[in-house]
């Protein structure tokens, strides 16, 4: 019976490894990266997966080996020794060393995403999160947020492609999280604080979701980031500013 369990554990390990190997081609993976952060973030994710995968296979392999050797009818020697200080030291020091190495490996990426100085000037837009929607505030003709000619769009923020974009994130109530999977960008939004994020993205429309459980309606808190070529973006801004000055309703489109 023990050898049956050993075979089941071996089959489980093989199934898990196969699922990760075939996940990208079957669409079970992250969407294609579309920001300047994506290549280095994906490389870090692959590194972590390789490390985790290696330890997963090693651990399951040893488990299968030990169960098989101690299977029914086996004459393998058994030990009454309850501990081995050398082994305990190895399985403590090695994982700790791997974690330290991973921490050092990701420092450049973390610095670029969280601590680099974005371009000077006003943020291109302000994102207000609340239960359970997104409201995007764009500067009007004066180019400054917080003035009378600002205009808002629900659920959609529009930015230029190929340029460094800076957004200011705010919350009206609880903690939310600004997450654009295609950009590999995630930032918690804390009430009472204005938090900046920045990125450079390719043209397209991308999902924006809240990645922090914020209440019963968290599941429906979704929006879009629309990235336009520079010429289209400028035309869009001019059209929205004209609508705002004329007193017409601003739709965000």
C-alpha cells in the first residue's frame, strides 16, 4: 500500500510540473507584458518559479523515495534516531540563503518601481478609488490637477503611449489596490495618503482591477487603462477640455 502512495505522490509531482510547462501556451498565465516593467518583472517571476520548482521536485522526490524504500515487504533499514543536527542545519541554512539571494536579486526592480524619481511636473491624472468604483480626474486646459477646469471619467484612465506616465492614487474610504496585470504594476491605495505610480506602456486597452479585498462589492471593482498614441492622446485631451469648457458632459471617450 505504501508503494501505491509513493506512485500517487510521483504522479502528482509530474502533473504539477506539466501544468507549469504547458500553462503559457494554454493561456493559463499572466497576460502579455505591455509596460517597461514587464520584462524584468517576468524574468524575476521565472527565476522564483524555477527555484520553487526545483525544491518542490526535490522534496517530493525524497518523499517518494523514502515511502518506496519503506514499502510493504521492504527489508530497508529503519533508524530510531529522532533528529540529525547536520540535516536540520542544512534545511535551515539553504532555504535562508536562497531567500536572501532572491531578495538581493529583486532590489533593482523594486527600486525602479517604487523609489525611482518620475518625470517632473504634475501627474497626468488622479485615480480615486472607493467602494466599489474608480473615478479618474484629469487636469483641464491649465494642466494642473485640483483646479476648476478638471474633468472626470468613470472607470477609465487615458494616458499616452511610449511616455513616462505618473498617476496619483487616492482612496475615499478603505484600502484598495491599483493593479494592471499587463503592466505588472500593483500599488496599494491607503486612505489619507496620495501615492504615486509611474510606468511607460504600449498602446492598447488594459484591465484595471482592485487587488485588495475592500468589501462585499470588491468583485465588481474593475476599470480600464486606455493607452493612446501621442497624437491621438493630444487630440483626446483637447476634445475633453473643449467639452469641459462648453459645459457639456464629459464621457471619457
